[in-house]
């Protein structure tokens, strides 16, 4: 069996690393209550030492780094009720060789409008707002010839990650991406059987490209993750889905994003695709087994962390998505927008967005609002909805509970007052 890149930290080694990270200057002045709230969620993630860097998951910059410093500042801000886009994803292209069954981006416009200069300027703007992790997705980002220049423009203020199918990836491209500053590649992989993976991606050969990408990135010393989207039938077969997790272990990957089907794109009106309560219990079991068992990859299961018992839904509060047309959305899956970066400063659009998402929700807003979003779109087929229709959606379907908060925020002391953030001084971002 191939071994993981890096060393997973357990026992005393993890305790020492946790103490060092807990003494970070950005946490000075943070209350004991907030520290305990942070520990409540971080204990569910693995720690992996890769050279001099420590990784916990694909949503957190490696330690030590300037991006990690800024991430902690953002974590303190959101715990205090200040909406901050700690993570921002860009769809750098709508082009893709696949047409995946679950694709949330399938119905978007296909024009290329984000030039290199526009991308660089947008990256600076989201960094000024506090983004410590910047993801590049699509479509397939490898189809952009200037992807390395885009990634290089991130610098050390944020940690760049990339979501890819691995399509036509070469060792030369991997080395260029590494030189540009890419830190975490996330490769789409849904099964151990090539034909099943390719069928879901609706393109033959994608399994081989995915495994090739994992091998190349590992050989270059990356912290490597996979993105895994199981359907309801697969999750219902516990033996089979755990067999896939064992397969991921043999690949020597470091991390896994386990994303359940979300009502967006191809699945906007497919409520039958949602996981059952029994399915979600299986996802919880995968999260806990993988996180606690040496040798298995770390896992960030959306159903686990983005439910009411942990972070909840951070769309429009801790998270921002900018699509390939420049539309600013609460997240990759919530097909609403309150502005476009080609027309307005991102700070203005974020302020408007977070006004409608002033605190985290208790569950995935894309799933909660999908029927309303579909009704407002009608037969237009235009995604995301424009600001007027987006406002109508959030008015009809509230983004959050009026008094309840996800457990992390409850433990951190976030007030039920929806306007809490207006009474707290906005931090300055370096």
C-alpha cells in the first residue's frame, strides 16, 4: 500500500501542535468560551505534517503561514458576528470535458468573460475583505492556459487550492502549478471502478485522468485531496461506500471532501436525490471513522460540519462564490446573486449579500430554497437569479432561524440578534 504524503499527528504530537497553534498572536484576547468553541470543531479534523507545514483540512490554510494568520483573524470575526468571506471560490472557466450528473454549474452561461486582469483585481478585492483561502474551480480550471498566472497573483495573503478532474494533466503542468504557489489540489473521484466513475462524469477515461493526477501531485509533494459525491443508492449500500473509502486510503491521499447531492444545477428540482436520514448517519460514521483511524484520509463531510451541530451553512456569511460571468453568489450551489464584479466593487456586493445572510443558517440554504429558486427562475433558465429575483427568494425563504444558531456559534456566544455584526468594529485586513 502506498503511504500518505506527510505524517498524521496523533497523541502527544498532536497535542504539542495544537498548543503551538493555540498560542497564536491572532488569538490573543479571544475568550475562553470562544477558544473552546474552536476546539469543539477542530478536534474533528486530522492534522498532517508535510515538511514544515501542518494541514488540518482543505478549508484551513496550513500552519505556519500568513494565510493562516489571516484565517484566524477571520475566525474571530465570524465568531463575533461579523460576516467575513474567509473562503472565496472562483469559477475561472465554464468549460469542462464532463457533464456530471450532480453538476451545480451545468446551466450557467458559457462565455469566457473573466480576463487575467479582471481575475487579478478580483483576487485583491476579496483578499481585502478577509479571504484566507481562495479556490479555483469551473468548469475545469486546467483548460485555462493562464491558470498559473492567476494562482501566482494570490501571493501569501491566501492559500490557493484548485478543484479539477485531472483532465490531460502532465507532470510539467503540475510543476508549473507548484511553482505558481498552488498548495492543495482537490481531484474529483467517485468510485474504485473506472466505468462507474466515468458514467457519473459522462465521459470515458476520466477515472484514469483522476488517478494520474493524484499520482503526479503526490510525487511532487502536495497535500492531496479528493472530492467525492456519492448518490443516494451508493450511500444506502454501507459495505460498498466503505469499500470506496478504503480505496481512497490505498491511494495515499491526505484529505477528502465528501459532498452529498445538493439541489442545484442539474439537481435543482430533484428532491428524490437528497440523502435520507439513515444515509446521513452513514456519512457521520464515515467522518468519525476516517478522522479517528490512522492511515485513513481526513474527511470534511458537508452533512457533518454544515449541519446545526457544527458550523451550519456559511453561505453569504463566511463564504463567497464568484462565477465565470462575474456574478457574486453566496456559495457555489446557491443560485442567487446581488451583483457582478464587472459592474460594482466586490465589497459593495458582499455587504449587500451578507445583509441577507447576516448569521449562519442551520442547514444548507441551497437545498432549503431550491423550490423557491426554481419557481422564481420560471422558464428563463438564467442562472444565477438577478438581484431583484434573489431578493424575492430570501424574502420568501429566510436564510436563517430568527433565534437558533449552529452549535459552534452558540458555544462562541454569537447573539441571536441578527444585526450583531453591525455593532462590532470591522477588522483591518493586511
